[in-house]
């Protein structure tokens, strides 16, 4: 994985990448090295622990204050390295310093920050720390909604495929999608707690217009929670239904094989009985006896077959 640290700053309403850490700049850290962490700590005076904690991929969403800096941790969706159709969630930390610095830290390059890096976000200024944080939260909620729409399309496509084939690979593919929804549901609920706490204005100072943007982000996040729960229920219903279908098909095959075994056992019984050392008089000496026995066996098998068919045993 490529290690990097990039520094951005808004000049004349345009985001530019710069080489030095200066006041009102945004420091974007992705899986930073020890040397890069030392540099940022030295230039910004941010508590080192706030940065190093974000190197743990199991870090939970929360808000933490240390000195003159505030760390806000959320879970952001990331495409898995093995399968582009599956997603996991990884922690993204946003550190806002009273010394006019914003630092984002993650172990993976999250797509949520892509539009910020390429200057595609309206009214984005690196100097407006609270607004930047809220915009990141809004983008994260919107990213979840976008991915969930794609997940639903995948579910419909896989359902159509299952109608034609119920192979193990198809069912395992559905389980992969269900795993994505589990990750999303858990992360969205934890993000919701962070957003709810931010709306109080006690942890991060809110300015004019920030409250409305934060409310929009909260609404979208809760919409994503509802969608993830609905799609998860739909997927569970689909997998349960097709598992039942596979089981019923297997039962039908076993019932058919058992019925055929019974039908075919009739000639066997007749031939075994006639093969005993039992005298049958003139019938046993008749050269055409085997034809009579053959016809009798076929008729007996046919009668058993029709009876079982009528009873639904075949």
C-alpha cells in the first residue's frame, strides 16, 4: 500500500496542494509513517496519540478532546481489495486544532475525500474547520446511500440469476453481499451517535449554516440505516427462500429414487421367488413360463407405479 501525506490549502476559493504545513491548511494522512507523524506533530502541536490511534483499523466512531484539538472518528465505506463488488468500513479520523489545522487520518484511501482532494465540493474552505468536518460527514452519508443503491441492484441481478441456477457459488455470492450490509448497518448506527452528539454544539463549535448542513447529514445517515436494514431483510428472505427450494428439490429427488426402487423391486421379488427350489408342476415345465412371469412382473410393477403416482409418492 502506498504511504502518503498531502497538504492542501484554499486560496481564492480554489484548493491547492502545497509543500509546507501552514496555518489554515488541511493535512491528509493515509497510513502515515513514523517520520510523517513526527513532522505533523511538530508543526501542529497536536497530541500524537490522536494520530496514532487512527492507525488501528478497529477504532470505533467517537469524539475525543485532547489539549486544543478535537478528534472525530467515523466509519467510511471502502472497496475490499479482493472483490470490487464488496465493501468494508474503516475508521476515518478528522482532527481539528485550535491552531487552525485540520488533519484527516486513515489506514485506507477512502473515496469520501476524493471530491475534496479534487476541488469538487462547493463552499469548501480549509480554514473553515467545522464546516469542513460537517461536509465530510455529509459526503460520507451520501456515499453510503450511493453504494446501497448499487447493492440493491446487485441483489436484484443475483436474484434473477438464482431463478435459473441455485448453485453453491450463487448462494455464497449473496452471503458476500449480506456481509457488506452487516458492516454498513453497524457503522451507520455508530456514525449516527457521533452526528447526534455534534448537533448539540457542545463538542464542536457550529457557525451560521452549519446546523442545517449537520441536520441534512443526520437525515441522510438515518435514511442509509433504514435502507441497509430493509435490504438486509430482503437478502435474508431471498437466501432463506432459495435454501428451502434447494432442500425441497433434494427431497423430491430422494422421494423419486425411493419410489423407483420400490417399483423395480417387484420383478426382483418375483424372480427370486420363482428361483427357489419349489415345484410348479406343468407350469414350471412349460418353456413359455418365463414369458408369463415377465409379463406378470411388468404388470405388477405398472400397478405399483400407478398406485404410487396417484398417492403422490412419485
